[in-house]
């Protein structure tokens, strides 16, 4: 009997040990999976970041935005080894593209320029930039910068001061309304590490804003359910605060804010009975990391992992600890600057705690010295600039930079710069309204407020659950672009929904005709390139049956649009802020003076006496509208689109794609399964689809999707009462398509089977910045020089730590001018430097 008991005891021990070893093996596999995926992410799938340096921050109509776009590896901040093509766009508040450019990046960046139309409307525009590779992210973080633009006119009775003053008055009234309607503040809670845990001292971050999302600086208190005061706090800039208290068992807590004698209460999230906390104390030279759990043996086999922008900086598998507490110090002396993320994983690979902190390593400090040969200059004086770049130890550094010299009045107080974008805003999803605030060296309590920001924000690059459960390497929807690509597909000639595998031939009609042949894939997709050319070229693509195919088919060829389609989730009108108008007032006066001088001295302009014309003549637009309205039974429409005026429309897969440009119209899905809904078109049964009209005759949505954009002259969208002419069928609105015919403005040739000829736009060729040489005596120099941008150089290469061949001439405007230099060192450190000098009237 004893032997039998011994046998069963050994058997139980063996089974238990086997089970334990299997669990340990599984845990080890989970941990190795995390390491492997993070390593693959950093090594082969690193994200890209784009930053754009503009010559100044304010503009008026007719001016030029001089720019340089940097394409960088999102982890190392070195020049990206993936994309060489960057897209730069200027969009208005309706997300309509005002200007669009495709730039080729050599080294770290590409230079460009945007000429603002003279008839542009005043407002705040968005300058955005991105690579196609960045669009592979589920929520891509595109570079975006607000650009205030004013519309000035040459009119003796209207000054720029008066125009700006009127706008200032309107904005001030709007601000007062917002302040008076704050109402109950919005409060968000961010327990450090993720959760409050019963029985543990817990830190909780707090964010207090108004309904518009503006931070509020307020005092508050934490009470338990019995009304006992637990802690007090104060919110600072952006409405951020934090406090700590011991969380007791079965006790609820609430936060209270008192404004003008009125108390507002907010319940604090309930604490977990058992769980983990992760606390980080950032001491600058080191990070003190403390993990605590109330779960028995909860830390045994757990993984504490830290990474900085995706590069692994800490990996610690925790051992058995009777106190369920683990504390470690991590030196920052060998780390890059930026956001570090620490995550605690359970032994089975489940992330349970997370905390961000910002690393600022003193060993990464450097100095960019800017020297001019004088501190003061007279009008049209020559300015010589010397640059010196070295680390704190005096070792010379190298890098690629861009430089502008502008009137100080043309710069905003706290614009986005390359440091705040690369190290902070780009890694937080571009959600920080004023990231430069946290890098002000003279800001009292700067490190504390920066840590509050880390406490109340999460990492945006990837979610751990999907990151650990899926393969990191996967087929990319948008491969990195090394040049201009010619992509498209072949289908049956009479059915564009039926892809056909064919043999395609690309003929480029440049100075020397070149040809290339490629078979499509099974889905009929073809891709040619990369190419590099700046002038647009004529090309022809032929599609024919494969040699091994006996069946004689006719094929149609469809090309992808040359530019990606980017949509803002909820575009809204962006008016110029009151503070911006006030700060820009001196700049507007200078810009207007230059505008008047350019007009006065323009040889193409002849000044005439005023003539009053009292007759009324129809404009060309009115005549065109009359002709088009004659084809409809309803006259004009709420919205009217012309595919010919949309650069990418002719290559759109579906004619429904162009409806994405209509405000209030939502196009969901992808060709050939697209649905359209007009905002507000819904009842208790759900959304109501629109009625489709083709040349006055109702048709099905499926039929519309088979149409080509080049067959359509214009599209009308009718909403609400305007659609009532079609009766109950138009409860969801009306989308009316009108095709081209003999009497219309443009006739499109018939499509030929197996052949497509088209023009491929080349890379944008940047203008050369004009800088006068006043050592020369020429008639052109007799004109007054009121330039607001004196100098722009997009390619400043620092070698061996110095540059000494930069020079330019001042103009005829006195004041303070600023040299702004931005760029990246060859080891990935972002550089931003401002240097001022004076131009004085009468100075020799």
C-alpha cells in the first residue's frame, strides 16, 4: 500500500511539474514573442515622421510659402531609408486642397514653395505633409501646421489695420460668448499605470477642460463617500493636475470643483480589489520605477519592458518576491531624448500597466552658435552669417538644415518647431495644441508640467494586444515610394468589375522613347517605376492577352490617381484667433506696404482715373450656370461639382469618389461596394439612401458605379427642401449626374480597347528664392524693398561643425529680424535655433 501511495504521489508531482513546465514554456514563448515583434518593428517596420519648416508663420494673399519637408525614421530620427517621396498640401477648413505638391527628397528632405492665390479667402489653413508609407497606419499621424492667411487688397479707402481690427472685434465677441458658456467643466481621470487598486497608495492624473477642450486652471478637492477630505490639487496649463491618496476597501471617492460659489462633483473610477500599479519618478539623471501588486505571487515571471520611440531600453523578467514589490533605477545617460513607454506584462503576456515619461539626457545637449558680422545694420546692408555646431564637449557635429531670415513680426510666439514635433507631438498623435510650451527653458516647473502631460496621455504608435497577437511584418497597402509610380489595373472592356490578367506595355514618350513590359497579377494590377522626372511626360499603356491565353478578349485600362486621397474626419471652419490677429498686426502693415509698393512700381500696371460703370453685365460664371441649369428641372443645386476641375477625378475608380468633396455627404466603403449618405437623411428606420438621377432619369446605385468620371460633365447634390421636386423618392436627397454631349465645353474621345494614353505629372520643381545683390546698380533696385522674408536657404549642410558662406542683404524696413534655423544632426538630434539682429534707419 505504501508503494502505491508513493507511486501516486510521484505521479501527481510529475503531472504538476509537467503542467508547471508547460505554463513556464508558454510564458517564455509569450515574452519572446513580445521581444521579437518589438525588435522587428524597430528594425524593419519603423514608422516615418515628416516635419515641414516654413520661412515664417503669417502670410497674406499672393505671398509665397517657402518650405522644406524632412522625412525621418520615426525611431532614430535619421533620414528615412524607406520613402523618397513626400506630399505637401495646403487645405482650407472644408478640407479642400488649395495647393498640392509631390516632392522628391534627397538626403533628409525636399524643398518646395506654395504661391498663395491672390483671391484666397482669409482664415486659418492647414499645411499638412506625409508619405504614402505613413498611410499604412490605422490612424496615421500626418504633419499638420496651422497657417493664418489674410486677404489684403490695394484700396486707398481700406487699410490692413482697419480690416484686421474688424476681425479682431468679431473674434473678441466670440471669445466672450465662449467664456460665459463654460458651464460645468469636463473632467477626465488617468490613474498612474492604468488603474486604482484597493489597499495601495495611488497617483491619479486629472484633466479639466471646458466644452471646447480648452484647459482650465482650477483648484479642487478629493472626498470619500462620507465627505471626508482626502486630498487637494490644482490644475495648471492645459488643465492638467495630479494627486495621490490611499485607496481603502469598499470606499467610493469623488472630485469636487467650486466655481463662483457653485460646486461640481465627479465620481472617481472605482478601484480594483486586486491588481497592479506602476509608478515612475523621473529624476532626470535616472528613472525610479516601482511596481506593486496585491495579487499573491503576481510579480513572479512578470515582464517589465521599456522602449523609447520603439527602441528597446529595458527588459526585466521579475523573480519571486515575497513583498510583491519591485523597484529599479534606470540611468538615462545613454538614452536618446523623447517619450519612453514602460509596460508591465503578466507572465502570460497580458499588458496590465503602462506609463509614459519624457527622457531628457544631458549628454545629448549641443550648441548651435549663430554669429553675424555685426549686431546692427542699415538699409540694404550685407549680412554675413557663420554657424558652428558642437556637442557639450566641444566635438563638432554635422547635419542638414534649412534657414530663413524674416521680420520678427512674421513669427508666432509659440509655433510648432522640429524639436517639439519630433520628440513630443508626433508620438502623441498630434494632439498637443502648444507643444513648445513644454520646452521653454525659463518655464518654472517645466519638468513637473511635462510629467503631467505624460501622465495624462497614452502612446499612439501601436496597441499592445494587437501588437503581440498579430504578425508585425505584413503586406503593405502603401509600399514606400522611391520615385514616381504608375499604377493601375486591367479589366474586361465592357465590365470594369471583372479584372483581367494581361500583358501590359508602358511607353514613355520623353526625349527618348522607352518601353517596358510586365504581366499583371491575378487581380489585373500593374505597377511601373520608380521614375524620376520633373516635367510631365506623355505615356501610353497597352494591354493584350497573355501568350499562353487563346481567348481573344478586349481590355480596359484604369489608372490610379497620382495623389493619395486624405480626408479629415470632421472638418470645421477655423477662424483666425484674436491673439493671432493682435500679434500679426505689425506684420500685416509691413505686408500691405510691400503690396502697395509692388503695385506702384509694376511696369505692367497703368494707373487710370476712376471710372464709374453703372451697367450690369453677366459674368462668364453666370452664363455657364445658365447653360447648365437649362439641363435641369430644378435650376441651381445646393452643391455642384465638375470632375474636370478635380486633378485626380479622371482616374477615380468610381464616379462616387468625387462626392467625398461635397460637405455633408459621406461616401462609405470602397469600389465596387460603396454607399452614399447625405447628412440628416434619416428616420426611425435608419439612414435613407439618396435618389440617383442620370440626365434627368432615375437610375440604380449599381448603374452609377459603372460610370467613368470622364463621362460626367457635372454633378449636382440636392438636400432638404431643394430635393422636394422629386417627391417622396428624394427623402434621402438627390445626387444628379449629367454627362457630356456635343454642345458641352469639352468632348472626351471614346475609350479604345487595350490602349490608354495619359500625362504623368512629374515632381514639383521648387522656385529659386530671389535675393537682390545691392552691390550691383541696376534699374530694378530703384524700387523700395519692403520684403518680409529677406533670405531662404533650404539646403544648409554643416560639415566639420561649421558653415561660413551664408550672406544676404537687408531691405528698406527697420526693425528686428530673426534668423530661424531648423534641421537634424547626422546622429538624429533635432535642432531649432533663433537669432535676432537689428536693421536701423540711417545706420551706416
